[in-house]
C-alpha cells in the first residue's frame, strides 16, 4: 500500500509542471526573413514558464553572429529589456504529443525595426528528424513557418 501511495503522489506531481518532450531542449532559429537581421540567429531553450509551470516558455540563451561567435553585448529591446536571458516565447500548451499551441512569440527583428514590441500567436510542431516547425500566427492564420534545428 505504501508503494502504491508513493506511485500516486509521483504520478500526480507530473501534472503540476510542463513535462512535454520539448522542455529542456534547445533549438537554433535559423536566419530571420527580415532583412535587418538576416545574419544573426538565436538559440532558444524551452522550459516550464517561471510564472506558470504548467505552460512552456522559450528563453533566448544566445544571439549567434554570422561568424558563429556569440554576441557579448546586451541586445536592448524597445521596452528597455535585454533580449538575452528573456522569454521570447510564452504560454505554450501541449495539445497533443509533439504539438504545442496557444503561445505567443516576440518578433525581435520587427520590434527593433518598428521601435515597439511586436508579438504574434505561436505554435510548434515536433518533426520526426528532431527539428521543430515554429509558426508565428495572426488569429488562425500561421503564414510565417520556420524550421528550427536542435542544438543539444
């Protein structure tokens, strides 16, 4: 009976935080389609959100320059925040295995260009080859789809 009780407690604790396959993995965004930032890429770590552990967020861990080096200077966004170390992706929910929906993504390239923070709806699909398809959405339309590659 004691083992059964421990098994129940362990099983229930798994539902308290985001435990999806994508959590704990890092991906490189590849180059942006925006001319202003076509040469830089971002490394994103997916993790349980600090503010709601049942949802998944994506933190910018590094900005990679065209020569492969890491940008050491802070990248300051229009709201005064530093891009490195902040959430670029928030509030993803795993709706089905490998399918994450209802998130939002900061578009840093457009935010810098337009000098104001810009967000889009966001969804992610895991692919069989280990990559993910990341899609920025406006309402139900998701025209901007990119393949992000795993880095770990």
